[in-house]
C-alpha cells in the first residue's frame, strides 16, 4: 500500500537477534538517549559511564559493536580503544565532541571504524550502526574473487574481454 511513506529495504532494517552493543559515554543525558534509541531499534545495550566500567562489561560479554566517547574519566577513550582493539575486531564508532582532524585521525588510527562528532542526529547514528553491523556479519558478506581482478576492464564496463556487458552499463562506455 502506498501512503506516501518511503519504504526502506528490509535488509537495511535487519537486526540480528541478540545483537549486543557496548556504549561508553560519561554524559548521563547522552548515554540515556543513545541507549533508548538503540534499544528501540532492537539492540541489547550495555551502557557504561566510564572506561573502567566498560572494561569490566567487555570482559563479561563481548559486544558486537562498541560506541565510545573519547573524553572520559581516568582512562580516556583513546586508551580504552587501544586496549579493546587488542582483544576484538568488533566494529567501533567513536562519539566525540573533539572535532579537530588530529583527534579524528588518532581515533581512526587506533582502530575506530567510524567517527561521529557531537552533536549528532539519532537517525544518522542508527544508520551508521546498521551499516557497520552489516559489514561485520562475516560469511554472508560477498567478497570479490581476488584471483580474477586482473581481468576486469573498467573502460569497457565488462568483467573480461569475452564477457557480455553488465546490465545497465553497456551504454556507459567512454565517449
């Protein structure tokens, strides 16, 4: 039924059962709002106010994704991120008021998969969470056949010299 409301692809709304997110945020208001948004979206959330508390929670249950503030207490988010990366490949999104390029680069270099600056929109954060979880699902993710990459011919928009043009690409060759 078309009532004017856009329909999202079902794969984008996919939430694995029991997907666990570890949220590390020292601001009570932000921690509460983000936790509620994630829970409303169907995720199980462990919300921690400090890196120390988060390390204990991390040791109890490995999360599927982490959301980490950088400006925390005694152990800051950079130190927490470096420690966590020694033990997991789970996706990490940094949530931070630090907007300088140096901080963003440092967060990404320490292993964050994404970096969101405060303030942020709930819908964007949830979209980033879904995107990282989709990419981290493992065997269901299509991977390219690396052995055949040398046969690609981007100029002709065909995968090899003898293959048929890809649908919708035949008329898009060079002028």
